[in-house]
């Protein structure tokens, strides 16, 4: 019997087929959920069932249609993330703010998804200003090294995508019952502690000459496995230090990330060497810049929850913190 090995574990072919049979039923890239209500914030989950002619997938590009706005992609471990921003055709309301620009394309890059496996790529966004019955097309480019597969064919109005060789994933918009309820994607925290013991949420944490304050994050959507954290570290000593790792029992892994925007392209990458905290300097983790990324969150963070976190500094050592989860708007 053929055996496939990954991460030190072996799976028989029969067991693998039982997990992936649903993905192989369709050879093209599709949405896990193919309907979305008007004026709702959703997790648009793309299914990639195979590589390109047996080759591993190394990049996935998704163009976002007009009417899918305020998009935020979910990072994936081992992949670089780019978000290309541009102008919307219309102006959209985001909690009272008039928004004319946002993400128009998302790219997961430099990954390695074997043809033997199936995976999903998730983008949170809001379906807004779209009539019920409309189908939104999300053209996808799947790259496997120097081999490229495009999924961009869109049927004419009233037509059927069945029979098309390379159909674009479609999201059908249906009438919504609640247009006023909206969500966002991260989680919030006020961070405090003395070394070796957790301090009450909302206080300033100290580790040697380091002060950690201003922590926050935003509530997550139900079922979303990724959350984020933000705070400020002030180094009052004359010696440099470094945040080298973060852990939490609420997540399978906590990574330190950097997000940089240049020429309307936002790139996110993991900082495996951590964050330098220079002597006498203050480093701020904030949206759109340095931040924590909680991976494989067991239970989505909800407003009013607390999340225990341990920061490990190169010289100041470990600090246990209690993070207070704020609303999706960070209030």
C-alpha cells in the first residue's frame, strides 16, 4: 500500500483518500461556502485541491471583485503574504468612515503545497452594495514554479460555469436578514505582568528595565483560527534587548510578524529572529506594522475574554501577561 509521509507521521492511502475525497470531486479551485448574505462580513475560503500537473503549488493569487471590500487575508505558516491595494469603483461605509480604496488582490507566495495534499486560503471581507442573485467572481492564478494555471473564466449573465475548463470561483450573493451586524478579524489585549506572575489586565508589565503597555487586539469571527496582538515595549536600560518568542495556551503557535506597505503593495512576513528593542528606545506593535499573529486559535477570541500570553526576551527573560479581548473595533 502506498504511504505518504509528512511531519514525521505516516498515513495510509486509504486514510488519506477518506480525508481528501471531497476535494477531488472537483478539479478546479472553488469556495467552501458558495453563498454570502448581502451586507455581511464573511470568511471567503478558497479550496485548492491539487497542484499543476503533479507539481507543488508555490503561489496563489486572488483578484477581488467590486463589492467585496475591507478584505483581510489570513496568513499561512510558511507562506509570504502580499496585499495589493487600489481604488474601489464606489465609496463604501465602514463604521461611519467613507472608504474609497482597499485590497484588490491577495497573493500567498513562496509556499510549498504538494500535489498530494489539499489546502484552503482564507480572506475575510464584507459583501456590500451587491444585489441579491449576483455572482461575484474571484479570478485565481495558481503557480507551481514555472507552471501557471489560471482559474478566470466567468459565464455570461444567466450562464452556467459547468463545462468550462478553467472557471473562476464564484460567490453567489443572497438576500440578507441583518444588515447592521458586522465583525472584524483580530483580538484585543491590555498587557501587564511582573516576571514570573501574571498581572491584572490593564496594568503596565515590567521585565527588568522593560515596560510593556498599551496592549490591544480585536475580536475574531467564529471559526477563524488566526488572531493578532499589539502592544508597546519601552527599554529604559542602556543595554539592547530582543523579543525572541511568544507563546499562549490559547493558540497552537504565536508568531512575530512584520507588515510593510510600499507602492500600494502590503507584504507580511514572519520575523523568525524576533524584534530588537534598542537601549533607550520604544518599539510599538500596531496594525499595519509589527504585530503578533496567533495561529491555530482553539476558540475565537470574544469581547470580554482574557488570553494568557508569555513573552520571552533575550535578556529580560519571560513575562506572563493577561490579554483583555476588546471589541472588533478595539473599543
